[in-house]
């Protein structure tokens, strides 16, 4: 599990990664905290995600996207698209 923690810490720096104890289903609660020690984001990681590097990489990609949203560093159009608000535009007939 040490390499998993190291991978998460490296990918999610400068946030501190705290992995909770093993749950009954084998998953763990991951909490990211900022420099002040305040929780910024929490995710429950399944046993499968923790044991498969490809699955863990997908989780990290999603977390990085969520951090961009939380920090307000994504354009509003992209946020709308991520929320599924990409409606088809109506155009006047020619």
C-alpha cells in the first residue's frame, strides 16, 4: 500500500493525502487537506481502485479535474459541459 500512497501524494501535491483505515469492503476513505490542514476533498476508493494502477490513475485524473472546479480554474463553458448542459443550439432557418 505504500506505493499507492506515494503515487497519490506525488500526483496530488501540494495537497496532503490522508488515507483512512481499511473498511470492511477493502476500500479506504481518502481526504485531501490544504496547507492549513482543512479538508478540501474526500473520496472513497475501492479495493479494486487501490490495487490497480490503471484504475488509480483514472481516479487521480478525476480528482485533479474536481480540484480545478473547486479552485475555479476551469472556464464556465467547460463546467457547463461537464454538468451535461451542452444543449443543441437552435438556428433560424435560411
